[in-house]
């Protein structure tokens, strides 16, 4: 396989060695380069013998001398160096299958690409992989790998994922664990399907793979109103959510006593569904599963507590509003209440946005759209500024899921809109109307 070089960074080791755009990269130190993982792994040495196919189609070899781990300086058409791997599963709870029509094309793409797990923390199911892929991960000792397990029952996993490889690919998980690859796992739980005794089994078998398996996140299934013709699923009730938490705590309390770590955690959404308090900071250890919504609220609360200790009221007088999903609205009201005790001149109204766009079962902030924000806040008292969680926007921070923009919301509501990341200090700055913490002498 050959990968075309699109550009060469001026002054880089590759540039000094005479490598030019348009040439094809074949091998580094006799190792075939197929994608970004090969490239990043094999370019780390100080001396590289690089085999190329020139623009004139003539094969040639150049020798590059550089510092260890110094970037070689080659750039390619895409960050993966080839096409993104499409998911081959048909999971009964797949969120992409529940998307409304008419959204941007990229939102309908199902990825299941191990390289995205290493580069961006995406979760993979292992069903897209072959033994050679597992051997490569072990050889490169790439960690961590984030794996969507859902259940450790092979037959049930195949039924949930509707893929014949769902059962056998669990052996890949065990191979990675035996090789010492660090693994974070997730279980998307569906009432009456992979919870109860099946959850007990999954926790036990994944726990046996510790310390390679570092953490287990249990996430409740997300169900939109667009489920016509799909597998019949329903959301968790309050009592069912509490039972899931009890099951996980029975396991994790024992694991904590034995190994010194809790290992398994319910997502914040389970605590909110169960109407149970969010655990404190010490509960979450190293916060290995923040991207799965595990400990986000606890971390925000602890960071806000720390920030408040160093902040004094200098006469703040500010009236603002905050919009979020229904799930976390009460939690945020409590946290803002703590801030108002320190800053009595702060007046902040929290609006819980009902998700009409995706349906009433979707209550998280990350799936609130510009459409729902505008419809539900039109004519409301919003104060001088409206705060929204940054997770409402895609990574580029320019669009909501419905392609609406911050500018659209500002124009429709007649108020300045400010996005706030899940960071306690930044949350406090936003509440107080401070643009940069450099404005305050700590």
C-alpha cells in the first residue's frame, strides 16, 4: 500500500531530506505504512530509511536523521491517511438509527474505527477488527483502548449488536487485556435486556480483567421519538435506575475494598433518573469516563467549590439566564444557589429545555438544538446574557445538531449567548460576567 504525501512542513526533517509533495510513502525502516497509526509509531526513531515512489513513479530511498519523537513533517490528505471505518453492527439501541430526517450528512455516519479510539477517545466494538489489527495494537502497545462491550454474554451480545462477530470479538478484548493494554469499557444498558443478572455477569467478567480493564461505565439507553420499525425499547424508570445503581455499587464497593479502586460507575444520567444525589469527588477516582458522562457533574461541583474559595464579591450586580437540558437543570440550580450565597447581586434564572426535536425521553444538554432553544425562550426574561453548555455545539463550536448557530439564537432571542465548558472555574467566570481569569488577581 502507498499513501500520497500532500505537503511537507518547511524546515522539517522530511523537508531537509528532500521528500516532496506528490510522492508516495511506502515504508519506514522496512515497515509498510498503511495509516496514521503505522506512521506515528514507526517515525519515532532517530534514523529512518524511508522508501518512496517518486512523482515520476521511480522507487527511491532517503535516510532521515532527527531527534527521537520529533515530528517527521509529512502531511496527508486526511488525518487517518485513509477512509474512516464504517460500523458493521446494527445495534438495537443505535442512536444514529433514531435520528430525524433532514440533518447534515455527517450525523448519519456510523463509525467504528480503532484509530479514532486512540486519537480522540471514541468507543469501538471490536467487530470491525481482524487478528492482525489486534496483533498490531499489542506490538505498538497503544493505550488506552475504549471498548463498547454492552454485555459479556457472547450470545446476548450478538443479539444486541446483530452482528455474528459480536460474540467472537470478545476474545480480542481478552487478548488485549492479557497483553497489558489499558482498556476503558462501556455498557449501554437497556431495561430487561442486559441489566439485572446480565449486568452482574458483565461486571464480574470485566472485573476479572483488572488492571488492564481500568474502568466500566454503565450508560442508560438513549431513545428518541424516531423509532418506527426499530426494536421495542423503553427508558428506565426511577426504580429501575436505582436498581442498576445498587447492582453496580454492590460490585464496586467490594472491588474498592479488595483493589483500592471502584472500577465500575453509573453515568450521571442514572443518578438523575433515579433522583439520587450525585456522588462527591472522591467517588470517581481518576475520572476515567468523563467522555461517557460519568462524573461530569461531580467534577464541575468540586471545581466550582475550589474556585469559590479564592473569589471575593466586589459588588457584582448581574442578571442573566442559563439554558440546559431537563436532566441537569435542578443540579445547576443548586450550584448557582451556592454561588449566589457568595454573590448576592447575581440573579440567574435556569431554563430547562424540553427536547421537542428528539423527543421527551432525551433530557441531556448535549442534544438540545437551536430550534428548541429559540421556541422555548422566545419572549422570556433572559437578562443581559444567556449561558449555554458548550456540549450543545459540535466540536468546532459553530453549529447545533440542527445546524442552527449561536448567531441564529442571538438574533432570534435578542440576547448575547455565551457557551460554557464543563469546568467549574469557567462556569464561575461566566456567571460573574468575566471574560478571562486574567482580569482577576488570584
